[in-house]
């Protein structure tokens, strides 16, 4: 039975040193995961496709801010008649 894999955004606390984030990314790759985009301007972290059990391990990381499922985001706007 193979491990379930998912896409996630892994975000670290703002004061996390870059070398800690780099080590975490290498740990993901060593576990068979793949790093997607790296975030370093509005937040610190990366997107990754990894086996779900790796995410469970990351949840205990002392520098972790949060992890969320990665997915497509869309905007939906509905026109509303004003003054009719």
C-alpha cells in the first residue's frame, strides 16, 4: 500500500532563519517529496507535494507557523444592480 500524497503550503514564523527553512525543504525532498514555489517576501516557506505522513512530522516543528492544503483559488464576482 502506497502513502497518500498531497500538496501543501508550509509557512514558518517570520523570524525563522533561512537555513532552517532550507533544511526543512531538503528534508521534504529526502522523503520523496517535491518543492514547488518558495515564499520569502510576504511569508516564509514553500509549497510542496509530499506524502501526508511528512506533513504530520512538520506539524511538530518549533518554527512552523501553519500548514494548509494547496489548491486552486478562484474569484467569483456577481454583478449587483445598484439604484434599480
